[in-house]
C-alpha cells in the first residue's frame, strides 16, 4: 500500500484536475480540500473521489468552470445555485457570503442548490468557526439512493450529512460532522478496494438481507447502507432532505436516476455570531470548562470531543504520510497518464 506525503499527493491530485481541463486555481482548491480529508482520516472524502469526479466531468455532470450564482437575495437570507460546480469551490463561496452577512446582522441563513459533491461538510463549519461563528448544516445527496430508511427494504436516502461547528475561545473548535448513514458510502468503497468485510448491521443486499460484503454498495446488483442509530438516524436523514434540498430548491432523492456519475449536493446553512446572544460571557467561559469536564470522564483523557480525532489523525498523517489503497492508487496513476 503506497504511503504518500501530503504535498506530493496534493500535487498529484491537482495535476489530475488540470489534465481534465480545470484552471490551476480551481485544481489547487479542490485538491487541497481532498487531501485535507485524507489527512483528517476521512479517506472516503479524499483523493479516492477523483476517478468519479473525472467520470462526472466526462458526462457533463460536473461543470469545472462554474461559480455560485445568487438566485434570491433577502439579506440575511440568501439563496444560491451551485450550477453543478465543484462543491469545494461553490460551497466555500456561499459560506464566505454567509459569514459576511452574519458579521452585519448577527446571523445568516444560506441555501445552496445544485452543487457538485461538497466533500467534507466539516470544512464549512471550520470556515465559519475560524471567524468565531457557530454554524449548522443540513445536506442531502442527490444521486442513486443508497440508504435504507428504518423499517424499509429499498434505499430511499442519500448518506445525507449533518454538521455543527462551535468555536471555542483560545482552542480548536468543536466540529460534529457525520453522515446519517451508519458509514459514509466512500468507506464502503475503501473496504471493497482493500478486500475487507463490513461490520455486521451496516449493510443489506438487494433483497434487504443483512450482509457484510461491501460489493453490494459499489457493484450491481446494489443493496443499501443502514442509517445510524436506528430510527433516529433515519429521521435525521429525512430532515436533511427536507431542509437541505426541498427548502433550498434542490432536488430530493425521489427523482434521482441510477447510473450517473455526478454527485449533486444541496445544503442549508445557519451561521450565528454568538456575541449577539445573551449568553456571550457564559459561552466563552463555560464551553472550555465543559469540554475539560467531559474529558475527565476517563482518567487518561480517552473520551473524545467531536473533531479531536480528526486533529490527531492530521498530525500523525502529516508527519508519517497518507496510506492510499492499491486500487485507488492504480486509478490515480491512470488518470495522470
């Protein structure tokens, strides 16, 4: 299994994108976003996405030159169309405008419809937290449904991520970012590439029967992933479609056609300046104290705060390199030839 340093991996990824016709600026933005996902331990959202991105470009499902377009402006409420552009590009633009509005009004609500794969939603929460703002994000995934609703047999949802970012005074922010499926679909792809089985209870075959074989999530005939937390994850997944897509003017999974390589995301984001609320002082003081108290749940501080594992992974992988599975590495080599 190749082990690649982050600088070399980012150069490789940007070369792949430039070869596909992207500008150098766009290629660097997307490549850096993907590699940061690898560094933070989320290989499901890392450079392994590039083969599908390139396939989507060839199908005209990903517009490599698109930027976000304002479709409705009623400050501090702003709606955008991503125009099937790179989610890493249009998503950053949308959150930047939301931050601008929140600085003026104390909060902003942005809707983004029709963006190509947004990648790790936590990146947008980090973007807001860097300015001292908390944020909440609901996103859906408009592609062939892959997640089975609780009590169902056939897939009806995307992996539909939910994310909250909370800034912490003089510390790294708390970033809660997860798919509403029990795992992200990319993690099943990586398990398949490595020849590894999934844990029991994670997936079903095309007949709705439990399976540990990840091939049913990457090859026909397709099965499906289960939601996290039984009915709770299933309910939150539905909410992500209702708020992330139906409310933003995006498309819900109901009309997604199979076979397309494009991954379209829609996202509702709420950005808040905590200084505008009555608990400003307690917010600054109480959050660090609460986090420290939670860590004391284990005598060796093994209790994890959301976002902490990603920072630990980042430090280790930045020093020791990033493992790329053989299948993904072979696909990347083909793309740069």
